[in-house]
């Protein structure tokens, strides 16, 4: 599972590659048909494609609230119990939260800055506002603090108010971890069942993914022409830049807090990074990361605890990319977020990323990005099109994830690492 759209903690699988290929095929068939058709043919196909695309997107969107809520409560409850089991685990979780937050904040402001310097030409992918857009942002006369803690969690869920819903899920998860195990299981079992049921629905919807993506792409290209292709390339470049920024932050962490030279860390990380780019799987790089941690003279006991935990929970570059996608979509629809919303996007992305454990790649892309988009009022209508071209950003997601996994392992090791990367 990847934290959004990658194959981050599962080895590459042929069926998943086939699904991604069909999504990509649907994207280019739709874009090509919409851009090349004209006159009565375009109007006739659009009359069918527009409702088909909107219905498919609505079917995918309806799972977001129960899926995110169930994932957050169960993941936070389990993680909190793990933290109580040992000091290394607790310290690892604290570092995960810190690094994720910084990476998401950097991604938010970097993406906004790059979009200011290199704006989206003509709002190339903007889709009609009535096709699956999230609820409007809170009214300006509502005090900001009333949008944090839900006075009525059920109403927050019904209104798709992601910020108060995430806060309630976090509190419920931490509270559940304090209960006796039997009582906690009585609450968590139906939530796990709810998550499993939502995943079944999502898989059903994704089976029709090529058709839904083709319909949405045809509509976009029919409305906006060939400029859609340039916008997709623009999106790939900016999201990849956010992932690379999260990767570079890993070097800063080990230099400032890990007492390790950047050169030593870079030499140890290169084999891991090469394997990550080849496999697009954090899990497949785990043996190489353990070897790299040894070359950095890290405590092998710490590496044995932290690296498996990091591969499962910690996806710094993916979380940063999720924020970048949300900011991009906001700009795409002509509503660039202000500083407060950029910070909000980062703060929502962190717990959502930690909660998205074990999700299939295509599901996680939607389930981890949609809540961030909704929190800042960015329409999610273009998300399925972006999912279809996720292969390139996914390379940089995995690269950044494994580099940060290795960095946090170095931070938690008690031994000093000198400039000798071989550790001999």
C-alpha cells in the first residue's frame, strides 16, 4: 500500500500493474476523444460522458467519510497501544509525527510558491463545479475555532467537515487505547468491518475505473482542448518537486539531529534509493535499509524495531505529495489557499497518512488526498485523472519514503556515525 497512489509497502504485483495500465488507457482515450472530436459527435458523447463521469466519481466519494473515520480510529488506537509497549516505539512515533508535519508544511508552501512562479495555464483541468465537488467551505462569519472540535460529530460527518471529523477520530482513537482490551475490541471490531465493507465498495467502483476516467477525461478535453496535456505534465513536475523536497529534508534531519555527515548518509542511502526506484516498493527495500543502517553504525536492535514500523506507518514523501496535490487542485479551480489553509492542509494530511495503513494503492490515493482537499475547499473532480498518471510521481514518493525511513532510524540510534560509510 502506498500512502497515496504508489505501491509503497507491497511488492509489485501484476494485477495492480494491469489495473493501472487500463486507467492510463482510459485517460488517454478520453483525452484524445475529447480533444479530437468536434461538432455533433462531441456534443452527443459529452451528453453521455458527463453524467457517467459524475456518477462514477460520486460512487467513489461516498466511501471517503466512513473509510477515513474507521481507518483513523483503528490505526490511532493500535498505534497508541504500540507506543505504550516500548520506549523505542514511542520515540519513533514522535519522530514520525514531527517529520511528517515538517514535510507536509514544506510541501504546502513550496507548491504554492512554485504555482505563483509557474502558474497553471488557463486552469487546464478545471471541471464543472457540479460534478462531485466537495461541500463549500464554512461561511466567513463562523469563528475559526468552531470548525475544529465538532459539537455534533454525526453532523460533521454528514456535512463532510473533515477537520472536526479528523479531530474526533483522533480523540476517539486515543481514548479507545486507554480502555481494557475487551472493551476496546468491542468498539474497534465493527469499525474494522466498516472499513472492510468500504474497501469492497471501492474495489467495485474501481473495476469501472477505466470507463469513469475516460468519461471524465473526455469531458475535460471537450471543454478545454489540448491544453489538458500540458496541465498534466505541469502537475507531475510540481508534485515530484514536493517529493524531492521531502527527500532532501531527510539529509537535513540526519545532519542536524543524527550527528551524521551528509556524505556518509548519502553513500549509505544510494543502494536503497536505487532499489526503491526499481521496485517502487518500500517493503522490497527493507533488507537493503537494514544493511544501510548497519553501514551507518546504527544500533541493530533499533533498526530491527524502527524500520518495519516505518515501512508500515511512515510515508513522509507520500504525505508531502498528498498536500501538494490538494494545493494544486485548489489552484486548478482558481482558489489558491491562503497561509492558514496551507497549514490546515498539512495538519490534516499527517493523521490521514498515518491512518491509511494497508490500503490498496488506488484506494489510498483517493482516501488520503480527498480529505485534505475537502478540508481546504479544493474540488476533487480531477483526482481520478491524476490517479491515472500517478506512475511518475510514485517513483519520487517511494524514493522519499525510504530515504526518510533510513533517516529516522539513524536519528533513533544511540551510536555516532562518522564519515566512514562502510562502518568498518
